[in-house]
């Protein structure tokens, strides 16, 4: 049956038209591939700690007895801080994969610790250690901001010691609950951030990380104001 107003092509005409179409597509294909490669390049360079936190939380909660925590444990302000830590780490190390690994490990540590705490998995000794840890992290946050705001106060050795104090408390808190792999993640994170050379570069007022430090401290300040650290 012929459709009114529509021309029916012979087999030879269809073959010719198909060849012409393939020829046009082959001309466009390289440009499309280049465009796709550019899009993929941009997409893979985007690091979103909020999205990673949600993914990690789903995986972790899948292994927990209680799944009562439905909302993400990392809020928008914390996510902004993590994103800035990723950017400065990537620039400092010149290694995108290593920067991603460090921040992913940090996210996993924060989530697991929060889930254990909220699900009442700690004994009395661990609760006491957790309180010490929270106070130490609060002191660390205030110090990070203060060293940025007040000229000539930065002391990389003092800041490194605070970070390593947090590391040791964290190891003690999770000792009974998490695996050696988790302890390795803790060390991976703190080995980087407590490194005196990294801290000196980050706080160098004439260095390339000045803007990152400003954004980082703005975020930490908001966390302090909101009572989240």
C-alpha cells in the first residue's frame, strides 16, 4: 500500500541514498567523538563530595543492622569544605587519583564513625574517647581559622601535632569496630593533611593556595557557627 504524498524509492535508489547518508555521518562522526571526549573529560574532572557521601552511606548502611539513618550525614557546608580540600590536595599532589582517594577515605571515616555513634555501638570508654575526639576536632577547626585570620601566628608543627592527636584518638575509638583497612584509611588521610610541607604550602600568604585556604576557612567558620564541628 502506498502512503499518499510519499514517494516510494526503488531498491537501487535506496542503496544510493543509504550510501550518501553513511558518507555524511562518517564526516560528522569525528567531530561528534571529539565533542563527546570533551564532555567526558569535563565530567570526570568534577569531584562532588556530596554525591560520594550519599553513595558511600548507602553501601555502609547496607552492612549495618540498623538502617534508621535515612538522610545524609554530610551537610552542604561540610560538603563544600571537602570539595575545597579535594581541590587543594589535587593541586598540591598533582595527582587527581590520589586526591580522590584521600577525600573518599575521609568521607568513609566520617560516615562510619557517625553511624557507629548514632547507633549506640560504643561502650563507656569509647564514648569518653569520642568526647575527647570531638573537643580536639573543635580545637583543630578554631586553630585552622585563627592561623589564617591572624597574621604571623601560623605554626605548622603545632597544627600537625593537633592533626596527629586526632589520628591517635580516632584509632582508639574504632579499634573494636572496624578493620585494618579502615585504620589504613585513617593513616592515608592524616599522613597527607598533617604533613608539615603541605601545611606550610597551604598557609603561604604568597603561595598558589591562598584562595583555597580562604574558601576552606570560610567553610570551617560556618561549621563552627552552626555547631557542626
